[in-house]
C-alpha cells in the first residue's frame, strides 16, 4: 500500500517556509505500514493541482493533500476537488456549528461570511473534524483510491492525522508491518563504511534494506524491513542488527531512538556520576550549546569558557604565553593546556578544548584554514588530536563540535570498561 503527499503553496516553492508537513505525515504513515511513494509540491494553481491529483491517482492508493483550505481567495483546494470529482460545494451544518463555537469562544469579533464559507465542502466528501481550527479535513473515495485533504497549518494538520486520518485508514485497509532500526556511527565516512558492509549487504534477506544517511561527522545506518508477521520481522531484525554492530563496533555509539550524541553522552554522565566542562576557541560555544540543549544537563555540565582571543586564553584559562609564542594559538600544546586548566578551574572529571582556524583567514598562524586541535582531559590523561575539516567556516565549526563529542564518548566508554 503506497501513498503520495501533495503540498500546495507558493510559499514553499519560493523558499519562504519549509515543508515540515510532509515529513510529519510520512513518519506517521510509515508507523502504520504505509510506504510513501512520492512527495510533490505544487503552486496555488488549479491546473497544477489537477495534474498532480491525476498523476498521484495513477501511482498510489492513498493521496494526502495539505494546504489551500483557508477562507481567503488563494485557498482553492475545495473548488479544485469539486472539479476533479465532478462535484459541488454544499454547506455542512456540523462544520458551521463548529466554526461558530470557535469564534464565540476564542475570537473577540463576530463571525463573517468569509469564515462561514469554511462550512462549504464537496457533497461527496466525508468531513474530518478539525479540533484545532476552522477548516475541516475531507475524505473522498474514487476508483478504490482514497483522497484526503488537510489544512496546511501544521498543528491543525497533525491533529487531523492523529485523530481522524490514521484511525480511518487502519479501519479501511490491512497494512503490512514496517520496522526500522537506525544505528548512529561517528568517525568514518559513508564510502569507507559501505566497503566494510559490502558482504553484509549482499547476504541481507529480500525483505530487508540497508540505507546510509550521512551528515557532517556521522553516518546513520538504517536497516528496514516489511512483512505481514510482526514477530518474525522483529526477530530477524534483532539478529541482523547484532551482526551489523559487529562490523561497525569501533564507530557505533548508539541507536537513533536513544537520541543525538549529546543526549547519549548526557545519559553516560548521569549514569556514571561524572562531570564535564568545555573551553572553546574556534567552536565559539557550539559544543556548550549542544550539551545544554539536553534537559538535565546542569546535573553534569558545569560550564564553558569561550576563549576566542589569545589574551583570554592566557588571562582566564592560564595558557602559558611561552606556549603560545612557541607553538601559536592553533597548536596541540595550546589545546592540551586549555583542556587541563579548564578541568581544574571547573573541578570536573572531564573537559573538552578546541582551538583552530575556522576561516576564512588563518589569523597569523601557520596552520591552514580548517585545521582544528581537539583535546579531551580525562581523570587519567589528556588526549589531543589534529583534524582538517576543510571549508567553509560553518562546516568546520559543526564538524569540530561533533568530533569533540565523539572523542569524549569514546574516552568515557574506555574508562567505564577499565573500571569494571
């Protein structure tokens, strides 16, 4: 069973807003066993919408349309649906009553004729109740295909998906079970990992698929399966996941459902009752921002110093002026002193330090743009590594931040295992 999502709106096509609706609908459909065949975005134009509907009907069983259901003149979905289904608009008294109640409860103005028009729906449509707005959802069936129209306002669309659309689809159709398991890896690129997993992929069962989802600093490995027997799918998935982990054990840091790396690290720190601080130069506080985005971070993250200038490195972090003069601020030696002194200042178990050239200039150092030194001070030692993250500036900062947390997690795991 396949679906197509059609989003209507010039604002999406000109980049004024990002289409988050399709991502949400896709995710929710996938949970009940519906595969999304295609996502299409069209203009606020009747002919364009009619063409998209016709093509979707040819390709899929379920067509979900979002947008164009408001009270203004550019909201043309209902009239377009009438043309497509050879239908006419009629007043739905339940919808009108709902609109009047919303205006009486939440708006300090009388309901207008424009708003009353929200109660006009195609006569062939089954109305889907919008708990959070005035525009109703619509369900129309044609040639054993289901067409669903939803408002484009995200919280209204989500309410309709959860309370109306998904239950109705599950009642009408028998869907297969779709199951995903996503592993998160750090430290190696997509092509290198793919070479490692070539034999593993060659021996995957026919109903399993491995996808590579790279991002700066990490690669997610998504193993997917579909079948009619939930128990068998999950049993085989668990077996294959264990086998997959063996191939990527050195770079595997957890499952996507565990959260981002900063979330995983937070759990590590709380579990082991350890603490952390950071001293950042080229990353400018990005590491601290990642760490503090996790609720409860104050239990383990004590603070950060953004030592962007040499003077602050010396005056606040007490990095030796001789070290800076001899090796420059972008050096392994400076990163090491930053981490050691940060750990002392905050009295923590661990500390992260970064110094480098994010670009576009090198600030009178002998290191090229993209070079970053990352230091991790642990209870027992200080680890320092040099990286070249290339360009542009935003990429350098992001990759350095993620790499810092990756290095930190590896050290935590080492120390945890050693203490057992």
